[in-house]
C-alpha cells in the first residue's frame, strides 16, 4: 500500500484498511487506559498492581474504597487485610497527583485494573504485614454499618484495635488441642440445658434465650457452654457488660479447661496486652474469648458459639458512631458464621422475647419448682405506708422494710439498693405512680420551663392531664441518693458497719458478716459465704419513672440483679421492694417471672407500634437541619415522623459525650418510625440523605441513630 503524507490511498480497499487501523488504535487506547498510571514513574507490581483501600475517614459521603497503585517493592507485603498509609485528597496537576495528607487505611482487595481514569497515587507505606482485617471481619463490619446507617470506616475502627508494634513482633503461642467435653453440671436444672451443650459439642447450631436461675452459678454455666463448643473443635465468644462479670467468667473458664485456651479482652489489660491477646485470637492460637462490648468483633476462627450476658445493660450499646448494640452484632455473626447463639440473663428483654416469639431461638428455662427453690422470698410495701415506730421513721422506711433489715442483720450482710444520683425520672401520678404519657403517641410527658406539660416525643402540649388509672391530677418526680441513704442508715444502726458501692468505687465482694451494703443499681458486690441475708430495694418508683420506653423492663432487671445475690427461701433470704405492689414489674419480681413480663411488654409494644416490633430512627441536630434532612430523605412508604421536639441543652459541667449538642447550641430531635421489614430501607434513606447534604455542603451535620435503646 502506497502512502502519501501518511494517509492510505483512496478507494474501497483503502477505506477498509483505514477502518481496521482505527479499530486497532482504539483497542490499544483502551488497553493503555486500563493500566494503572502512577506518578513519578514508580515501578508497579507485576501481577495485581491495584490496591483497593478503605481509608480511615468516617465521613458518610466517602463510604467507599479508593484505588491506589502498588509499587513493586511493596508487592509481597501489600496484601488484603494489612494496614497502610496513603495520600488522601491529592489532586492532579500536569498529569501528576500532588498534595494530599497521609492517612491510615486497610487494603481490602488487590486487582489487575482500576475504574479510575486518572493517575493513581502509590501506597505510601505498608505499616505492617499482619492481616488484621480478614474477609469475614470486613463482611461483618459492612453489615453492621448498613444496619445502623453508619460508615464502614467507623465500624472497622471499633472492630480492629490500634496497632502496637511490640505486640506484633512477638509470636503467638501454639494452639492447644481441644479440651474434653464438659459434664452438664448445673445445666441439668434447665429442661433442655444438657441437650444444648451436647448440640454445641456435636457442631450443631443451637440458638437459645436462657433465663438463668438466681444465684452465683451463671459464670460457671457460661464456662461450660464455651467448653462444649471448644470440645467440638470450634471457637467461642462471650460478651458481658463489665470487667467484674468478665473476671468471673474468666476465672470459671480457667478452672474448667485450664489456662492457654482462652483470652480475656477488657480495657483493664492495657492497650499493648489487649492487642497481644487480640492477635493471638486473629492468628488462631486461641479460639475462645471472654470480654466486654468491644470483644463482639473479636476474629475468632471457626466460631461455634456466640454468647451475650444481660443484653439489657446499657453498656452493650457502643457510644461511638454508629452506636451498634452487641446483641445485634452477635445475631449477625451467628447467621453469617453459622454459630450457636446463647442470650442469657437473670431478666429477659423484649428483644429476647421477640427472638423466641418468632421462633428464631428456643427458650432455655427452669421448671417453676427450681425457680421457687433458688429465689428468695419477695415482700412488697408501698413507699406511702407509714412507719409505726420511731427507728423506722428515722430511716425513712416503712415498718415492714425496717423489720426485714433488722432481722437480716442478725444472720449476715444486708444489701440496700438506691437509684443512683443522676437518674432523671419522668413524671408519674403521685397517687398510683402510673407514668404520665401523651394521649396522641403514648410518649412520656415532661415539664417545660413555664411549668406546662408536653410530650417528649411529638411535642404535643397536655394542659389538662389526668391519670388514666386513678384519675389523679398531681405528678411526682424526686429521688434520694445513695450517699444520703448510707448516712441515715448509719445513724440508725450505729453498731453496724456501712459500706457503699457505686460509680466512684465499686466493690467486687463483701464478707459474709453482718453489715449494711448501700449500692447503686449495677454496682452490687457479691456477698461471700452464700449471699446476702436480705435486700432492701428503695425508691422503686424512681426506677419505674425514668424517661425511657423500657423503664419497667429496666427496673425489673435491676431488681432481679440485686435479689439474685440474696440467699434462697430455704436459707431464709428475704427481699423487700418499696414500690406500688400492683404494678406489673413489681408483681413479676414477686413471682420471679421475667419472661412473662417481657412477653406482655412485647404484646403492648406491638399494639402501640413501639420497637422492637417496629423500627425507629432518631434524627437530631439544629431545627432547620433536621427538617431539611427529613424532607429530602426518601423515607419508606408509611414512615411516621414524630416531632421534632427540643433536646435539653448540654451541661457545661459534664464532659461532652458522643452525640451531645455543641455547647451553646439548641438541638431538636425527631423520631421516624417504620413497619417491620423496612428497617434496612430506613437506614439506607437516612444515610443517603446525610451523604447528599455533605457533598452539597448544605447546613450542619445531623446525627442519625438507628433503634436507639434510650428512647424517652
């Protein structure tokens, strides 16, 4: 073919040849564009030169992966799951990427090509060759982020502890062989208890909601469940509310299966030691974990059991975005990893009752004869009852409660539970203690600055409130703290030592000798030598009057936790609860029937459309920002918006918590309620609306929380 000025000759054959050349040039251009380009001519890895990186930026509009080039020198170390440093926010100038700050991240995938058409910046540094973000852990974090309308980077930050180089440099011990299958022990007291352990040992996937009997045996029972899973060649994970409970389960497990087969993951261990233990789990050297909330993400290999103790405790809900609850995370893990599930406690939450109601889990309870044998005698008395003697009046106690305390001190220590200072009880009828609720949405009523009543959910005023139960028109809200109670009891019983246990100083145990132990809820120490001789539960109405949807459930949980530390009826153990005897939580305590209480609460929630039967989101921020976000969000069909209503201003004397309004700003909150099955759509809609606002830089940030456990 002759050419003139670089062009083919005219004609049919020339036109065809020209078309072929054009097509070949297009193919070459596409192939060239598919190759990652990097700045400064760095030599790239030969096989998979692109790394998809999750950068440590928890901004909702940046919730995706970013592509970086892998230099040939980093090819061996830059594997999925490792920590890296990359330049983020760099821009192109003259065909080169310049600027950007160094940020941390994780490689999640290696690829041959990139969809990005610009110049890829190279990975700046591989911080460690340790693969800490496994595919299983990444998938769990993604599912949790989607459920709670959060970002993957925020959840990964909760799941993977900060790196400690010295801990990584040390090898983990070799894994020990499985332990023998444990005997059922005290699990025989529960009808299906032995079968549950046997199923774990066989490698089955049993799921149970366990209502534990009162007493101090629950740590040993949790330890046997863990030992059963280990005996079957699988791993186990136990999450408890606090370090005291974790230490008890840790000691029971060490005694049952020996040292070296499990680790304790709590903040008390310190950052480096905790990371060393976490690495032992990640490397497969240890296959059992006992820990507090953060342990819910522990990367246990071959998981066969996830267990959660006392899911109603507020510490199971993480305060950091996106604020996941340990119960929901462990349910997700049970499904994803086909692991057994055990949700245990002395009480029973409505969420636990719903798991049984839907058939997802089976109940694991004892017969009524076993319950009556293990539980103490519970006596009720109203705090309106008059004291008949001077000593009882001096202690601000009804005569019956005074007698229980005096008789108990003759046989051992007596526990006195007082609602902690800082409880903000909602308003209740002064006569019958029934909580004051809105007639429109059943939300709690609160007193405004001018003394007028209004709903805390929808903001509707209630100028002419009357109690629906007794017709009373007067309200009550007050509480006496633990310190004052201890001082008054000390004056009445001058010869008896008085000890206190609370937020500032929590006692793990007390001797089994006569003494008064005044404690706030959740801080009750364990009494040695068989437990307390008696317990006094003061100001029960204050627990029942908290500004919370689950006030009754929480009051019963607190009472059961304290009463379970008292000796059984056969040993003369007695509990006196100072609360209106006819209220449902009080009657559930008398019968020791937390499951029945939870089932009735669940039925009422279903009738009123409250969680967990429905799904709910809280949207908080400046008034105009809340309104605009809800207007722009594509909420699911039938979504109901309650509010917005003003939120209390931040207390400048108190440290600011995650999600608190900035000092000096007035925030409002709206609640969005949807039908069952629409929770995922609600979370996705609110997350997309937040991302769009950030991209357009419209207004201030708005805080979104899915299924908040502290609904007022």
